[in-house]
C-alpha cells in the first residue's frame, strides 16, 4: 500500500523510524531524481533507511492491527 509522501513523513517521525535529518536526506534524493523520480517510500526502502519489517510494523500499528512475523510461527 503506497502512502503519500507527506503523510509518510509524519508517520516515520511519529514512530521514531527516522529523524528529521534522515528525512531531509531522503527528500534530497527525490529532488535529485527530478519530477518522475521515486517516491519517499521507494527511497527509504530501497536504500535500506528502514527495513520492510519496520515499514510493515508501522502500517499495522496505524491500522490497529497486530503484526505477525510468519518466520516466528
């Protein structure tokens, strides 16, 4: 599920997954890529700024759903 960049920025800060400085670094990557560059979500996941698991846990928390790591079952 793609989250709009502005909303994602707030969620990342709220959940402590990134600092404001890290977000600025990611946004500068988007600016360098130009108008048709990748979204914030793609930048932070593809560069490893946060893991897929961290992203999914954040989404689950926002939707008030439990996050279950299937490898742990």
